[in-house]
């Protein structure tokens, strides 16, 4: 056996001689594991030497030879090293403008949009029989290369089923930072997204015309994986979104909302999130329309809104709100014509309808959107308890109000999104977010209410005014009457008054007390 001699030839760069000698040994004893191992490392060096697009035929030939060795499963080292060279070859075939580093060496890859899938697919078919360490950097690099190749094809399902989502390491769930400082979504999250898309496309596709026909068991198994990754990596944004999509696809309407809400909260400023929420509420017209209205209140380029406007136009027509309907249709047509896009047959039919010519379009339907969006916000934050807050002070210029819910929860919030104006003593029902920002809160939902807080926060009072000579303020029992109210009363001490008092915190005295907010 010439194992050491073959190794020496390899290390000195005499690969042809090493290959010839290793082949002789293998032909003499084809089942000897040392001879197989010796040839495997020679083939690895030859693969490394030929990992370029122009040497593809030679590379694929050596790759087949490595497969034909049928090395035992515990022979992982040579395959782990080969993974880097296979990945490099795939990147060469992709011809993307990427900078990759392998074993300290940098490779600048040329730019070309077209993927030569007919060359990549045979490579994938061969390496499926290789034994890799899982998880490992090399195995993830190999997946990344195939991911770029197959992510827009039905082949992607086959890729992930072979590669196995359990093969991701912890690093694969972290964002990658490029040399230019740009952050790239974690490889694992990219994989979960692409796999979900293909499963959904396959599930909805006609099995007689598509390359893959999805099934409920496969979607069900993937839902289990989604739950695992959502629990383990809550910082990943999109797994909850695709969990909701899959639940919708398989008809599990009972669980879809709870699955989607964590994602929707993070992305509530994106119009398409509200569009999906509207789909969830297909059987609840009020909530569906509220979600579409909320979508229209997001800051979005008009080019993306035509489909939502069509849904709203259909609703307006069904209700006989023809002015509102024509408003939506006019904006749709103006947008599509300005972009040189075709106007849908449905919209053209609406334009030909008798009601259309007599309807008067508005400038926009913003008033309608705002009037219905509160329902959508209540859906989104339904799992956050609503609380009664009393307005303690209002800065109308900055649209900021101080509030009190109880002695432990009080502060201020900006209110202009929910109220045109507020007054001291107003009772509002709110859902709040603090995010550890001191006494500054953010309104999630808000609305005025006829409910009243308990007497520990807001109470009626009646009694005699006590005012010392020379003082501008006064008291009724333990209730402080500020100078402004005293002046408005124009009453002397011992005059009987009644009014409403609010619990208030005195910063100077670091104590709680009562102050009048209205008096008679």
C-alpha cells in the first residue's frame, strides 16, 4: 500500500502522479478503506484545483469519482473539506458579484444574472450521497450556495428536505454583516422563508401543471419547525408571518390570528400586514374593512395600493357608497395609466356601470379610513389590557397629555393620532406601551369613553372653601384648589362649592394628594 507516498506526492503538488498511484492501489484492493481514503484526498485536491466554471467538466468528473468510492459514514473530514470547494464551484456557476472567503483566500466572482441550473443540478444530485458534519460551517456554506441557486424554483423543497432544517448552527440564525456595513438577513431565516413560500405555492398549485404538489402533512411538519424556531429565536421577524400564511392555507382559522399578531405588531406600519389581516377576517366584514382602512393609513407608495383599493371599491359598491367607490377607482386608474400598466377588467367594468357616471369622486377617502381604523388597532392589541386613564394636563401645542391610571401608572403621551383635542378631566380608554422609557408612554389604542374610574382616582366633592388671607390658593377639606380656579370662583372663605377632584402627584413634596379639576 502506497498511502504515505501518495500523501507525499499530494503535498508536493504532483497531483497527477498521486492520482495515478492511488488509482493503482485502489484497483489492486478496491475494498480497502485506506486505499479509498487515499484516493478521496487526492480527489479533494483535484476538486480544489478545478473549482472554476471553465473546469466544470473536469470538476464534475472528479466529484463522481469521489461518490463512487462509497466511503463509510464516519469518513466525514474529506467531505467537510469538499463542501467548501463544491460551494465555491456553485458560486462560480451563479456568476454573482460576491466576495467569498475560503480558508483565508478571497475570491471575487463575476456578475451575470442567469443561473446555469443545468450544471448546478447534477452537482446537487451527487453531493446528496456525501457524509457531512451537521451542523458545520462547511455544510452551511454549501447550503448557502444551493439556496441561492434554488430559492426561486420548486427544487427548493427537495433541497431543504435533504439538507434538513435541524442542520443549522447557532451562527446561521444571526445576521451577517458585509464588508460595506450592510446587514443581511440570517441564513436560517432566509431558508425558512423560501421553504414556506415553495410549500405554499405547491399546496395551492395544480399538481398536473406544477413541478411540485404540496400536501397537508408536509405543511403540518413544517409548522412544528416554525414553532420551534419562533420559540428559540424570537428576534427573527418572518417565521410568525409564514406560520399564519400556512394556517390560512390549511384552513386553521382558529389559530391563525394568535400566530400572526406577534409579527403584525412589529410590522404594523407596513400596508401588506394589514392586507393579510383582512384576509384572516374574510367572514367578519367590519374587521376586514377596518384592516383595509388601516392599510391605507400606512405611509406607502401609491403604486403598491391598487389591489387594496379594488377591495375597498368592491365594498363601497356593495353598500351603495358610489362616491367613495368612484374615488378609489379614479386613483387606481390614474396610477396604472401613469405607470403604463394595464387597468384590470374588473375596474373597466365598474367604469362602464350606470352608477359610475353619476357618482362624484372625493379628493380621497381618508375620513372613512380614519373612522374605521380604530377597530383594526383594537384587533392588533387585543391581548394588551385596556385601561381607564384620566387626563391631568394638556399641552395642546405639542399635542401631549399627562394622565393617571393609578399611583403606580401615570405619565404622558402624544395624542394627536387618536384625538383632535383633549381636556383636563377627560376619561379615555387606552392601551399603552412604555418600552422602559420613564414616564413617556405610547398610545397603542385610545378612545373617549363614558366609563368612570373608581373613586380612588377621580371623585366628586362638596364642602366649604378654606382660603387664608393673602394666599391665592385654597382648600376644600384635603382637596387643593389652584389659584386659577379660586380666581374664577371669586368667593370668600367658607363659601360652599362642589366639583370634581383628581388624584395628583406633588413632585416637590414627593407625595400624592387631591386637586380640583372643575368647580362650581
